[in-house]
């Protein structure tokens, strides 16, 4: 993680130097950067869903520890980690939803400007793919939450379902 932090700081410094020199980057660069950021967020979200599923399935698929005592605390820690992991995944889902909604808003604005003669790319395939990927992960995460409803408790489950409904309804409405 330290290596990643150092590399990120170096890349941020290089980006700042390029921006200072050129004062702006081409639109294609920003669009590509946004696509990469969304793709990374989606991959991280899919990884979280797999972590939740692994945690729910229990330590049976894991390799043996050094001795039996090392592995015994794992089942007792799992119920405490699960709600935290699910809440982090929901936050990431909401962040990915915001990125999709931002991209939809940009597309709508470009469509409006096209009425004044601006160049407009009418291809909706990338935007549709984003929405489909996000909804697919949404349903996977929701399925994991419903499967873990006993460990979460009724109050947390109700709040999570409300957040899920808000994510889906905002995507559908926009």
C-alpha cells in the first residue's frame, strides 16, 4: 500500500506539472480518465461483493493455519466484519452511481448544446454499458445483503434496503 501511495503521489505530481505547462488537457484525456476511474471503482465494488460472499460462506474454503488455535477466532470475527464490509460496499455503490449520474448529466448537456450546432456524439453504448454494469453489481450486492439479513439485524437491513432503493430509483429516473 505504501508503494501505491508513493506511485500515486509521483503521478499526481507529474499530472500537476503537465497541467501547469499546458494549462489544460484535451477532452479525450479527461473522458478516458473518467472511464478508468469508473472501471476501477466498479472492479473494487465487485471485489467487495466477492469478499462479502466469502465471509458469509465461512472459512471452510480457506487453507489450514499453522495450528488449530489460529483458525478458531475467524468465525467469531466474521459476524462483526460483515456489516462493516457491506456498509463500505454500499458507499462504493453510491459513489459509482454518482459517477454514472454525472456522465448522464454531461450527455444531456451535450445534447442540448447540439441544438446550437455543437458537435455531439450520439453513441449511447458506453453510457448504457456503465448503467448495465452498475445495475448488475447492484443486484449482486443486494442479493448478498438479503442472504446476510440474519447477521445484520432488522434496523441495519431496513437502512440498507432504503439506500438500495434510492440508488436504483435515481438511476431509473435519470
